[in-house]
């Protein structure tokens, strides 16, 4: 995406409530149906060629549709939630992530279009049922999984070696002790998120062994159990981390960007697989990974990671519903979508 187009996107978002027609940003000259797709900004160098290729394939198969697939810069959640809440027709299709722009609130406000009928009867053989279930609200499907990613802590090996810290930390308290030990006036010990680590609140039940919400072995369901007292203990440790002097609360780039670790602002950083190529290029072998540690030495505790990712949904207020449905079906569900998803799950984060 050119810099000029990025500027247009930003200005359009600023003017959403004032000039609704400005949001679409272009009118096809050949009477083709305009279709606007928004994704959050991936690695431009690796993702843009795939987006360009996918768009060309789609337009070749659908010559009456003009696809405008945009990677939106800046604060993705704020921008897409603002657009949806304003009931604007753009974007027609957009990326979703459970709990953010894929929630019962969005559904009840008419912001999402159900797409149950786009899936074949054997959908549970095509998509991991537990991942597809994340897009189900009130027994209707409102999105399709497009991208899977795991979460880990990255750390700088040389910093830990110099401090004599054994790796990996096996409990949450060991993680906090390691972060404190490597923290200096120039470098904080850990960068978990701008919220100080409360991003892990949902993981506390699992790492404590108090409440087990995990995907079952056959991938068809979630497994549950609970012990409130241990959940409270986990949340108290999480609060202690957030209030500590060794946690990094801000950096020149957001938590999802690995430059805080690369540039020495922190020795430990939470992130996903999308960070790996940049870290490998910048640090070589001088970094490692470990999961969220177990809460403590209790046999019920366990290390944990999450299987996150993204999907796509259709804007319930789009004025191009038919074209949007065809894009989602052709690009992400049908046989064509299988090959595209394989490429997208590597190119988007730089694994080419």
C-alpha cells in the first residue's frame, strides 16, 4: 500500500462521523462493484506481495468486482471499532479477533453479518472446530478463521547469561524474579503489554490449574474446571507485576512490535510468531523463547500458551453484501481458500 493511500485511510477515519461518503475513497471508472477490505497492518515487505497476488486472482475470477484490500496503519482496534459503531458501509469486509470486534455487542448492533450458509456441511473437517467456534455467537457463525498464531515470551540470551539466570523460568514467581534481576536504569526487565501484563488475566485460570479452559485433544471442544482461590492468587501476582518497577509500560512502538527487545528497552517481551523473523534478523542466535510459566510448584499448575489468530467478517451495514459474501467464500472457505490460507499463514509474518 502506498503512503498516499495510508494517508487517505487515516483521513477517512477522522472524518467518519462528518462525511460518510468519504469513507469509500474511490469510485471505479468501469462500473465494477467496489469492495473494500480492511486488515490490520502486517509486515509490509512479506505480506503485501501476497495480498497483491490474492487480489489479482480474485479479480481475475470476478471481473465485475473491484477489490480494494487495505492494510490499515496505526491502532487497528480503535479504527475498526469506530468504523463499525458509526454504521458506515466501509469496510465491506474486515479482520476480526474474538472479544474485540467479534462480540455479542457487535452482533446485536447489526455490525456483523451471519455467514452460516457459506460453509459446506463438512466444515468441521475443514476448520478446527474449536477455532471456528470462536466465531459463533448465539448459534450463528459471524466469521471465518484465516490466520493462526501462538504466543510466547522472547528473551535476550546474553542478558540472562550475564545475570546468571537459569532458563526457562518454571513458575510465575521465577519469571518476576528474573525480570527484576535483569532490570537496570536503562532497560526494564519485561514488556508484557502497555497495560502492564493484565493481558494475561485470561491465562491465570489455566496456568494456576484452577480453571482449565483448553482445547480438547480431539480439537472439538473446550475443557473446564475451576478453583477460585488459586485464580485469586494468580491475579494477585499479576497485579504485583503490573505495579513493579521493572515492567515496561510504554515504548516507541507498541507491544506487538519486537523493537523494544531489539533496541534494549527490555530483556523479556511477550509476542507471537510474527516477531520471529525480525528478531532473528536483528539478534541472530542471541534470543530464545519460553511459554507463560506455571503459576507455582503446585502439581496442578502448568506452563501455557495460547492459539490466537484472526478471521474475517462482513460488515452488517455494507452496501455490497453479495460481493462481500463472494469474497469471503472464494478467498477463505472454498478450495481456493485452502491454498491461500497456507500461503497467508507464512507470508503475513515473514516466513517465506
